[in-house]
């Protein structure tokens, strides 16, 4: 009799373990199913970001009308390595290009990017980068004003003086070119932030167009911009140009 109850207990234990295993398997399947359900939603959000569209207006429309008789519209971007810090196809200039092609369908849109690497504004002037810009005669010129390279190598007064020289020469030689200044990425560095504030104030005083994309950044960075930040930068520039 005792052996009978002993075998009954063993059989019951096996049944309980088996049922528990089946229940766990069902829960695991549910979790996997839930995860799969959410993946397309994330993919959809990514696609929506990539498909941001704009209507022609604002500054871009003005410069396009001004140069509408030209077969080609040349977009030029010049700056430190911040403008080319990711794979080329994901960089701010390359992200701007398809948007321009879509909005300026009647013209061939070309892009030229000049990376001055670590050159300061003094070296940019000395190395004839400005002559290269003038020779290309862009319709729209975006300048990252070399402050990322200047701030720990030049006094701010020298940087401001160099910027004024650059802008004066370009405005004189390229009267039909729309010139927009746009700083490099923000850094968690008080000296850099102060330096940049002075550049921004100087630009306002001289009525230079200054696209301050910093207000759209979620945080500061202590390294060159990644792909997400290049997209933020390009989106901000597009909003600045068409609104």
C-alpha cells in the first residue's frame, strides 16, 4: 500500500513538472510574439525620419529664383572635420543633397564639400581656401566657421577678425551667393561655449545668417558628431532655409 502511494506521488510530480514546462513554453512564445509585433513599428518610425519632406520657400526659394536661368545649382559646404565625421552618405552635406534635388527639380543640383581638417581660420586664409570657394562660385554656401579648430588655438579676437575677413571677401566676390554660417557640434567645455557665443553675437551684429542648430541637439558631445547628430544638423538647416 505504501509503495502504491509512493508511485502515485512520483507520477503526480512528473505530471506537475510537465504541465509547468508547457506553461513556461507558452509564456515564452507570447513574449517572442510581442517583441516581433513591436519591431515593424520601430522600423516605420525610422522610415518616417528618412522621408521628411519640405516645400520650397524662404531663403532657398529666393536664391533659386535669383539663379533660375542657370542649368546647375551648386551647394557648397566648408568646415572642419565635423562636417565629414561619419560615412559620407550619412554626413550633413550628403543628407542635404537629395532634399535640394527634390525641391529644385528644374536644375541639376551639385554638391562640393571642402574639409579643412584641423586648420584654424588663420590657416584657412593663408592656404587660399577662400579663392577655391570664389572660383567655384556656389549658389549656396554653408560655412562651419572654423571655431571648433580656433577655440583652443587662437584668441577669440583673432577668430572674429578672420571671420570678418572671410565674409567681407566672399560677399564682395560672390554677391549672388547665399552664405549661411552654422557652428560645429556643442561641446561640454566652458571655453568652447563662451567662444561660440561670441561668434554668434558677432554674426548677429554684422547681420550674417547664422543657423544655430544647437537648440535642436538633445545633449552636448565630447566627440565628433555621429550619424544621428548629422541628421539633426541637416534637418535644422533645411528648416532654416525653407521657412
